[in-house]
C-alpha cells in the first residue's frame, strides 16, 4: 500500500515521462513537416528556373530568327539595288548596310533586355525560395536533461515529505483480528 507522497511522486514521474514523449512526437512531426516544406520550396525554385531557362531559350531562338530575317532582307535589297543600276553601287550598299546594322543593334538591345529580365526573374525565384525557408518555424527538441531534473525534483520532494510511507507505518502480522494483520502495537505506544 502506498501513501499520498508515493502517489504524488509516481504521478510526477509518469507526467514528466508522458510530457517528454509527447514533446518528442511533436518535434518529430514538426521536423518531418519542415523537411516537406523545404522540399516543396526547392521544387518550386527548380520549376521557376526551368521556366526561366525555357524563356531564355525562346529569346535566343527569337534573336536568331530576327537576325536571319534581317540578313535575308539585306541580301534581297542589295541584289535588287545592284540589279536596278541605281547610281553609285558603293553608296547604295553603304546605305543599306547602315540600316541593316541599326536593325541588328535593335535586335541585340531587345535580346539584352530580355536576358536582364530573365536574370531578375532568377533572382526573384531565389529570393522566393529563401522567403519560404524563412517562414519555416524551427522545432525545438525536448530536453532530456530537463525531464531528468523534473523527475529528480519529484524524488527530492518525496524524500523531504513527512507523509511518505515508512517502515514504522507498515502493517505487520500480529495475530490480532480475523485477518491476522493489524498495527504493530510497539510502534504506537
């Protein structure tokens, strides 16, 4: 049979152990959820980079197509001018080449603007991934030392209790009564 002090100590120990186990389970769940969140952030970042890479490829293709079209137009205009016999052929070629160079400069400027925009998109995707990381709350593991100290504290409270069950309060077989057990008559005199 146990007394109130023993029951309090047992309850404190069981409560501390249960609390530690619950906090450990919560920590494991939070850690697993954080890992999933980080994987999702990484996947979103990779998806963004894939889209940006596709846009970059399209911009490169558009530039190559525009340059090819401009070259073909220049060749066509030069052939037409030479075959038509307009004035000084050298001046005609210089005039068309100047217009052609201006067209190539515009194509290069547009391409560079597209590349800068895509670079900014990459920076935004990276910043977005870091914002997602920053929004993940870290999970603190429960303290095994803290749980041990709580159990030790319960033990000290029990040791200092005046109500603890001691050998002087034990029932001893005396032969008195129907059960054969009773209080030790020597202890209570």
